[in-house]
C-alpha cells in the first residue's frame, strides 16, 4: 500500500464523524442488549441522527 498524502477535513466534518462513530457504538450496545431501543431512539433524537 502506498503512502497516504496529508488529508484535511473541515472541523464540521470531523465533528460529525465523531458523532456517527459514537452512535454506531450505541447501536452495537443495543444489539448486545445493554441499552433499549427507546434509549437508542432518545440518543438519536437528541443528537439529530437517523436511526436505521
């Protein structure tokens, strides 16, 4: 694999990436039975994220 060149993202894009990664972890916790569907939906609504 070749070397990656320096890539820059806007602060907004980085912030959204972090939010989506955190929400993905929450979805995994839901699948594992650690949180309820209601809790997952609450988190999604609070952060204005789509629930799939």
